[in-house]
């Protein structure tokens, strides 16, 4: 018995040293036939502005072998015009060596790119390279493709003299741009403005978007002469994502602003008139043939809900304007804001849950005070003619007039298609009058050609359907003879931003 304990200890030590006891997936194979598999055959960076780093692209590397492999080198060769950076197992650089992947396991590789400003024009250019993996003498490659583009960069700029932004290269806004008092910023036809997260174009002077563009006939929705405002994330998954940048802000004293043939998309606030203490001269904006799309402050940290058109004691007129797919309000007019909408379409479809109506009037601002100074409660004013207010809100209520009985005389809606149950009467706030069409049934006739709930093709289209109840129901308005796409208004005209095409 006195030899039993030492013998057991000896046997235990020997067992630990046996090669078969090491997990098979931890044993590194030296077999030259061991190969890796990849989640992508090409890592693609959509158009990237020069000098601006891209988001990180993910590439999963799979080891399908039962044993571990040691990747002796992972490298992405930099070349003139572009610098790559890899992040592997927490280590950053352009090369990683002796990286082990256990059997039946995977490795995450993050790739970033920064493009140098080499070409001088604003046209996109292509840069390609190979991400190399060397394992047991074998080389495998994954293509990395980057599209670069030069741009004008505006970082905390304050515009102090009359300026024109040309359309030869995109404009990229960082940390907001301010148009100073008494100064006019003119944005030429076809200009593209991309704003970084949280950035605004703040106008204390005057903004003229596309002031001289005069098409000779009908245009297409993607007409190259449109001025476009959107976020600076160019990846496909961000193409229609709301809340990516701030918006256009018009402050006290900003008058004579005109936006024509302009698209504003993917911001937290679309057109924002800021004059909370009702001072003079009030901000003033005119929209003509404008589209606002995908506007929302959700998950952005704002203390109030977003709107495509938000006015605090400002004056807004809009005609032939489309507001669509906002996660919150489309039009939010507070205090004594004055809003006039003619031939406008509000098609506020959302992919999530929306609790806000598309149109809200309120005598109170969305916040109670600024720097301890209380904000005044004042009566807003709304005039709406030949327009559509529609959406897919849960309770089918797209109009709201907070304390509306106090300013019922300021609300004038006529010959419009409205989705409302609360105001489906002829009372002081009721809309069953003035030629309005309330709550038309969807199916077998439909209001719009293509919506998220009834898609046709790959794109949404808020032009009128063939038998739309809005067809031929408008009243001609002086000075407005064409629609959003510059097509002639017929007689009688159609309600909304679009005149239906002839069969």
C-alpha cells in the first residue's frame, strides 16, 4: 500500500502528457490542403469621400477543418491613393501574423479605408486591392473595392459673404455650417450636399436652392438637376435610414428663403424654423417642388419629436411638395406659426410604430423654456388647399389640433383628402366641408400607385393610382400650373403634389 499513492500520482502525470488528451480543435494542422472560407468574396466600400475614413466592413473567416490552422500572414496592401487598416483580435494595423483559428471556428476581420485626394474632379473613381491570407504555404485572396470621390469640405464654416455652392463636386458638412446675417448662400442646380451626423445648415441670412433652374418640360423623380441634401454615409444600408444628420435650420431674421427642385432626406429635422420667442423679423421659407423623406429624431437624443416641417413662430408656404415616410410628424406647426400648403402630398408611411399624427398644430412649443425663459403660448394658423394627408398610423388619425377650439378660425382646409376620424364632422374643427374627401376606402381603388403596404416594383411611388379618389377633384389655384414633376395641371386638376399621367 505504501507504493500505491506514488504510483497513482505517476499515472496521473503520464495521462496529462498523452497527446490524445489535447482537444482536437486546438491542434494546429500543417496540412497544405487546409483552406479557409469567407463570408464575402468582395469587401466593397460604396462611394467614400476623400480624406474621410469609411465605416468598418466585416469579413468573417471560417475554418471548417477539424483542427486549428495558423494563418501566418493576413495583409492588405496599401497603394497610391488609399490607406487600409485592419482590426483583428483587437490589434490594428495593415498586417497581422500568426493568427490561429480553432477547428470549426471563425475569425472576424474589420476593414477600414481612407482615400487620398488624388483626382481633382468630383467624379467617383475606383481603387481595388487584395486582402491576402497565407496558410501552410497557400495564398487565398478576398477582393477589396473602394469607390472614392473628391468633395468640398465645410467644417464649422461661417459664411460671411454672398456665396454660391457649385455642382462640380459634392459638398460635405461637418460640425454644421452657418450662413451669417445679411448673407445669401445660393446652391446651384444639381448640387449634392452630404452632412455628417448631427450637422445642420443654419441660415441666419438667406438660402436660395436651385433658384434659376427652369426645365422645359416634365422631369423624372431622379432628375440630375435636383439639389439633394442627405447624410454622408454612402453605404447601401443607409440609403433610406432616417435621422442621419440635423437638417436645415432657419433662425430669427432669416427671410426670403426659397427652396426649389430640392430633395431633403434622412435627417432628424427637415426644414426647421426657429423663433421660439416670436421676435421680428420672423423666419420665412418658401418650398416649391420639394421632397422631404425619412425624417425622424428617434434614437437621436433630441428632447422633442422630429418633423419634416417644424415651425416655431415661422412662416412657411409650400406648393407641389411631397412629405413621405417620416417616423414622427410630417408637419408640426407650433405657437403662432403660419403654414400654407397647396397641392402637397403627405404620405406618412412608416415601417415601425408611429404614435404621432402626420399633422399637428399646437399653441405650445415642444419645450417649456429656454435658459429659464418661458416660451409664449400662441395660436398657430394653417391653410391647406388641394392637398393629401395620409399615412398608416395605428389609430387612423392623421390630424391633431391641440386646444384647437381656441383657434378654430385659423384652420382652413379645403378640397383635400384627409385621413381623420376625430374631425369627421361639420363642427368648428370638423373637416366634412369645403370639398374635403374624408377617409376614402382603400380597395378596389387606391389613393397612391405604390406604398409600403401595397408595393409595386422596387420603389415607392406616391403618384396617384389610376382610379385614385384624388383624381380630378382639385380646384385650380392662381399661379400654380404644373406639378412636382413639372407636368401641366389638367382641368380639373388632381389633388396632391402629382398630376396623374394620362392613360
